[in-house]
C-alpha cells in the first residue's frame, strides 16, 4: 500500500470503529467522528509529541476534546495507538494554560515547551465559557494553544442558521487570535500545514476553522441532525461502509497495517521525544538539582519539605479577624513555601484577600509569565476551568470570588471533582455579612449546592485558627478539590486554651466546648460565623445549669468520612436534643439533628440591612438559640 492508502485506511478505521461502537451501544454520536477522523489522525499521527507507552510524561503535547459528544473519536484513537492509560485531559473544555517554562526552563534546557490542541464544535462556541476563555487566552498571548473549530453547521435541532449566524472569525480576531481556515476536513496535508503555521506563530493563540460534513460518507444522514445524536441504524451503517470501501458486515474491524501505521507515526515520534526529554532532564537535574526536585515533587503531587513553616498562629481576640483576612495571610506564606502554588481572583483580589503581596510574587501577564498572581477578570466559569487546567499540569492552583458567584463557576468545579483534581477555590462573603448588598449578594443555597457535589471537600471555618487548619488539610489533598468558604466580617478568635484546639478541623467536626464530665443534655452544632453564636448560647445555658456541648462542624464531607466510633463520640446517639445553626439553607441538616432536633437557618432569601439588623430579623441571636435548646429539653 502507498502512504496515501495507509492514511485513508487508518482514517476509515477510526470512522468505522466509532460507528460500530455507537451502533452496538444503541446510543451516542457517530457524526462528528466520521467528519473529524482525518483531523484527529493528522494531529495524533503526524504532529503530536505523545508517547502511547508513557501517556503522562511531563512535556507531552496535550489533546483536548471539547465537543465531548464525539468521545468515540478519542476512544478509537486511543485503541489504535495502544495507549496504556487515559490522561484526565480528555473531554475537558479547552482553556488557557499557564506555562511552566518561566521558572524551570534554563538556557539549553527547554524542560517545558508543549503545545495544546483543542477540538471544539458549534456548541462550544455558543457557550459563554468559550468567550471567557478565548478572551483571556488572547489577552495573555498563549501561543502554545490551538483551537480547531469543527464548522459543520449542524446542531441537534437543525442547521445552525436558526441560532448561530455570527462571524466567528471576526470574533476571534477581536480576541487577538491568529485565524486560519481550511475548507475541506479531508485534506490532511493542508491540516498538517496549518498546524505547522500554528507552531511557528508567536504571541497569539491560533483559531483554526475547519469546514466539515457531519456524518461524512453516510448516503442519507450526512449534513443532517440525525447524524448528531443517534446511531445511524443497521441499514445506513452498511451503506456508509460500502461508501468507504469497507466490508459491510464487518464489525470493529482493524485491518492489518493500521496499528502499525500509528506505531510508526505517533508511537515512534512520541517515544523519541520522550527519550530525548528524559535524557535532557537527567542533565538538567545534574546542573539544577533543586529545580529538578521541585519538578519531580510536583509531578507526584507531593509537597516540599517545610511547606507549612511560618503559618500564622492567631492569639485569642474577641474582636477577631475576618476569615478572608486570615486566609490572605496564610496564602502568602504557603505561596512562598510551595513554588508551584499560584492563582488569583475573578477581579476581586483586594476583597477576597487572595493577592500575593510578598516581594517577587508579581502578576502573570504575557510579558511576565513568571508572575504568581493571575488576573482572571470577571470570568468566573473560565477561572475555575483554568484552575482545572493548571492542576492537570500538576500545579497547585487556586481561584477566588464571592461565594454567591459559585453559580457561574459551578460547572467547572463539578468537573474538578469528577476528574479528582486537588484544586482550591477560595470564596468569601459567605453569608449575610454582605449586609446592605442585599439578597442578590447573600448566599443561601450555595453551601448546599457545593456540599451536594460528590468528592468535593467544602470547609467553612469558624475562626482564624480554623482557617489555618483548613489550609493545612487542603494542601495535603491529592485527589480531591476543596472549596473554602470565608467570612467578610471579623469573627472572634477563640482562646484555644479554654476551648478545643483548631486541629479538630482535620476531622470535619469536633467537640469545641463541652458540658462538665462530657455528658451534655443538648448539642449545639455550628459552622463559620455561627460558631461564636453557639459559644455565646453555650455560656448562657451553662449559667442556667443546662449542660450543653458545642460542636464546630466546618466540613460535612470530612466528618462523614470519619470512623463511626469518632462520629458517635462527637454526636452521641442518645443525645437527641440538637440545634444546628448556619446562615444558609437548612437543607441537609436533618442528618445531624434528626427528627427531634431543630435547625436555625435560612428558609427565604436575605435582605438589605446592616448585619446586626439581619441577624435579629432572621433569628441568629444567642437568646433564640438558648430558647430553642430549652424548648427541646422541655424547660421553656
């Protein structure tokens, strides 16, 4: 066979494997794999530096399939290349990626210089996050980023002319991208040439518009919505295979020579690139041992020695400090101790207190890619997605905004949990401390929403030392994302000689203050700013001779993962008089207070007024807690 014939054979193998898999599953999307098989073949077998035998070596090129309904396209290629494992990059919306080269590359040692290829479709272009990400990538001049737009003009409801008629090239030109266009998705030589132009383009990301035919080769479904979201059907599969010159009744056929074609392409090229990089890194390690150690630790998701040195210890203070201020002090220590910790806010750094202010921290910009402060602009969804992307590159990354704006970022936070990434999201202005900002800025249902995401660790610390311990817990995570929910207003810093040490945060909930002999009649459970309210009520109850226990519960998730013996030592089953206190939706607290307990929380939205007036209006006062506790005990 000629090279051209082998290329076409491999491309049609991708197509037919995708068709057969969707048909066998009786569900899925065959159309885009049929259209984009030539593109993906070209990227993988002619261009990408990727070793199927070691698919996560640090300087590999990245491939992102944003239009995830075409996932069989990727699975087919992974099968044909005999890739040993699937990296978490798959089916992740293409986002700007912070490069590692400014810190670690040295003259003669290009340790990090990988490229990112993202394939996206009409749906991706319509979603708002693509605009956020493209705008930021253009601003930062991320020239190692190439988005290939599958311009097939079809969505599930029909032709895109019913919803999407903008000039996409002009839009991305306005973002500052380099624009390329190919009129035939089957022209692999032109595709390869265009990708070569991308690699030579400096100072701008590349947007490649590729005109394609969804369902290519299907006599009756090419260029129709029917090719988008359903199997072709047995008869159409046979007709399509006939059009490809393929055996009509063969299923999951991989002809001789196809796997060998991939082995000689991406397999050989990727293995050579990895070996060269490994040899280069060995020389680099001899000359720059400390930087090499950092890279090795980063790749293993380890922390450097002394990562938690100099963390602040806050002395007792009834006036206290806001959770966000304590967080800012901790972040500035950690970022100096962990060179690969970086992040920023969605235009709220001064208010979130997440700005890194130590000498040399700097701002990440096109002209200063070594800066550790990222300025995401007012792009919460993209911010969270970029944090995911940086984590996939093994950086410890954080993003920040007001807690109410998790509504914008939630899809990417969910993906962070789905991909088991150790990301960090710092959210301030956690409840009614916003006061006069009113219900549009006062979170109510957001805590329940975050707690509902499987695998996401949500913490709402009750004083400055709990903030420190929350960070200490979070930084040790390797496979779970964390959300840190912090107050805007000052919270009292408790005397840890009188009350339990804040290290109890690591158990999710702990006995903060107890009745004499550890035999309470009633348990008061609180998080965040309401911990001080519970303590005030506890002291009042004790003055009346009522034995109460205060449980600080900064994290439901962590507590629920503790052994049953510990959980029952904190919340004894025989103590049924329980009061939960939290300035958020009451949803879910039933699991801790039971049917006999009470919940002081929010059942409506907030209001615009000074904080003290809001606390009075919604019943977050010590006397109300005391009254409810006494009522549960029959002493009202």
